[in-house]
C-alpha cells in the first residue's frame, strides 16, 4: 500500500501539468483582474508577433517585434504557464531571438499540452529537433507540416530549406573538419557579442555588443549596440572596452570590418530609419566620427550593412536588401572608378554567392582570392552558416560549407581570419554559451605532430593543445598562401616617444613603391603584410629625422611568420649614423646592382631636402678573408655610392668615402646573421 500511495500523487501531478489550461473566466474565477491583464498582454503580443512573422516570411528584418511580443507573453505566462498556444507563441519568439535554444522547452511543452493549437506546430517542432541535432525526427515533423498545412505552397521554400539542412547536417556531422571551436569567455557577456574583426597579426579584436552601456534602453528594454576593442596579452584577451572617439552613438553601431592595417573601420548604423554603411578612421588613440559611405554603397533606397574591404584597397563588399523581392540581403561589391576622386561605381551583385535567403556578412582574406560568407541559404545545416568561395580566373566559385563544428544548426556567422589562415574568430548563438551571440575562436589543425616553436607565433594556442601547422579536409578551401606580418612602432631613438612616420614598401626587383602609409600619431604603431617570393625594401621617413631602412627577403613557399620590430628614428644631428640595408653589390665586387637605386634615390632626396647636410659614406665587411682585401673592397664600394650620388647632382664637397673593412663590426662574426649585419654600407652626418 505504501508504494501505491507514493505513486498516485506523482501520476496526479503529471496529469495536472499535462492538461491544457485555457484563458477562460471559468478557470480563474478568483482572479478576474489577473486574467484581464494576461489577456491584454497576449493581445498586445499578438500584434508584434504577427509583424515579426510577416517580416521573417518575407526574408526581412523583424526588428524588435519578437522581443516586444515576448515581453508581453511572459507577463501572461506568469499568470498561466499551462496554456499550449501561449507556450507555442513564446517558443516562436525565442526561435527568432539570439537565444533560440530557449525555444525547445516552450515548443515541446506546447506540443504536449495542445498539439493542434497552431497550424505551424510541426514546423517549429521540427526546428527544435533540428537544434538538438535530432535530424530524422526534425525531417518527420517537417513532412507532417507539409502534409497537414494546406497553405504550405507559399511557404514551400522555407520547408524545403529546413529539410535540406537536416540532410546536409547528417552528412557534415559524420565527417567533421579538423578544427577546434572554443568559446572566448573573456570577450563574451550574457548579452549579444558578435561581429568580430581582427588585426592581421591577431593581437587586436574589435566586436559589437548590446551589453549595458549607460545609454537609455530601447522599446524592448535592451541596450543599443556599441563597438568594443580588446587586446591579446600572454594568450588572453583583455576585457572589452568601448572604442574611444566619436565612433559610438546612441543608436546601434555595428562594426563590420577592420582594415588590414588597422587604421580604418567599416560599420553600419541606423540613418533615419534606414541601415547605412559608414567609415571611421583611427586618429591617434581615437576613432573619428563615422562618415557616410559613397552613395553607390549607402544608397537612399535600400538598407546596407556588413561591409568589408577588398584586399587591393579599392573595392568594398557589402550586403543590400532587395527592393520588392523576398530574398533578403544579397552580397554586392562596388569598386573605385577614379582613385583621385574616390568615385565608386554602381553596386554589382556577386550572384554566385547569393541565395533565396539572407546572405552576408562577408570577409575577404588579404590574399584577395578567398571570400568567407555567412548565409541562411545554400547548403546550410541550420540558421546562418559560414561558407567559403575562391576566386578562379577572375570569378568567384559556388560557396562551400565550411563544415562541422564551425557550423551548427544555430546561427554561425562572421569570419575574421589571421593573416596565416590558421585562426579565425566567428560569432554564434549555439547552446552552452554565455548568452545570446558569443565570440568563438576557430583553430584549424592537421595530423598530430610535435610542435616546433623556433619562430612560433604567440597566437598558436588552444584550450586542448598547442599546434604549429594547420590544415582542414580538402572539401574546405582554407587560405594557404604564405604571408609575413611585419608589425611594430616608430619611436624617437633618444626619448623613446612615439614618432608619426611615413613608411614606403618597395619591391626591390622592380624599384616600384607598392604601398605607402603613416604610422599612428599617438603610438607609432603599424602593421603591414608581405607575400612570399619577393625581396622588399622598407623605408621609414619622419620630419626632422634620418630615414630608416629595412630589407626583407621572403623566398617562395616561406612559412608564415610574424616580425615585431621597434624602429628607432634618429634626429638629423651631427654624428648620427644610418645603415643602408637596401644597397646591394655583386659578390666580391664594387658594382652596384639595380636593386640599390630606390635606396640611393631616397638618400639623394634627403641630401636635396637638407642642403647643408654633409655626410661620410662608409663601407664595411665581415672578417672573412684578409684585412687588406676587405679594406680595399669596402673603400671601393663606398666610392661607388659617392659616384652615384654625385651623378644625381649632389656636390662632391658634401660627400666623402671611407672603407673600414672589418674594423667596425656591429655584431659578432661567428654566425651567418652576424656576418651579414657587418657587411653593410652606412652614412654618418659630418655637418649640417
């Protein structure tokens, strides 16, 4: 008898909780006022819900309608948590929120309480199964929806897409790519944290978040988006802080893409009821007030968002919604027609990457041949997925799903890659995060091998284990071009304070300047990226300072590398010495090679800019060979430089040549690197 007594209450409780309770006066005789408030809340919520669903089925932005509906429904839910239709409506609101996993509880409860409460029950029930990766059950529910809902014709593309997602998910999940996807807890909050964009060296990240920011809340009780930044130190990201300057406002400010050198940023914000793209620039420590993008990018007829810089610096990719169509946002691009006037051409759709659903954001890797795109269409496995497209013979290829676990049945979007392509940061609202959208780090890896740390990038780290090399299955075209990231700062050699300087990058094989930019006025920092297979000359110039030169020889197929260098600039003062690292001679001879011309011409310009400057050109060797031969060779090489300068109009009285042989080393001669440093041409200021 004791066993029967213990079981019966459990059965009775189950029967009570599985019974659907209607919002009727007969069920709430003792609380008519509470019933009235609940019914009013449901009525208000229904208005917002209808607007939200209409927008979704037209592949348009539902804005705050689902959030506002949810706020009303939760009021009624506190009064009566056992109504099937109300639970269903709450579940639908969560489906279209940044916390879709919360829909599972409410949709499945609604199905238990009253499976016939809404004709879309099986559709959303299938969605909850899909989120739980129960793809066979999800497909059955979608099939049941198609069979039972007679008006499914105008909804066919949604059901077809969901079923195709389940099919694709089953295939991709059994063949996962070789990658870790880790939640970057220090960047995330219980709110939405998304839209990551990183510097090419991976040391700075920019993101958007609607965490509390001191502004007034919106109609749904949430905060607007602001743009934040974080720095990597000892393998850990600092707590995000709002960008300084005028970049943030009281409307949603959503970061889109940080330029490869970190000096510019594309973002979008509300512009009188329309989304438009803006650009802000880093000036010292502050970001400037955003400027509306060219009218070909930010038109006055459409919404535009999620812009990205092209690798060559003259093209902008962005997403634009379609006028009078129901395919959501399409990826477009617009290129500069006149570099002098910065006049952009009309936006052109990148048709191959667009689908019948929302497409974008997009990210163009600095190799210029790899596009990462988020899309609700194509062969998604649910929500937004990240795809990759390659440029082949000038045309983009059909997007390929990047695979599981990068993509899940949840929203997985954005793709901010480091220069070497081994790491990327994405945003996802998958389950078990901190809340809403979170930032995740993707680490690609290959066959297990012992790490080599001789030139190891400090970014190579994972929660699981560190890795050196990275590759993924052949079905995913992850960038494998080789790059060297050259970063650093320009400072005064004496005071160690930042110096704003002009940097020129020269292809020494052609003598052509391929890139020119200015270091940060407040920090002196800079970042550039160089491809392999070239010898580069890097000249640094600043007002009242001697110019500085570096030489980088990056052979074809060279591994990915990171060079971090502080460049100390010297004032134009008597006694200052500068090594000319981009002057080259034939082996054992004093014959200048053509690659030296760019460096020598910069010295000519300095002499002409400072007419009173008198210099000594000195030649230096390592200690290999006889001292007499070395001294003679160094003297001849110094004289060859003086001859070149004289041929360019520099008065002979301002120039002297001196060969020191191996008598003045700047490094030990017992290593190849040391001997290379000692083999040099210098100039010293003797008068000004």
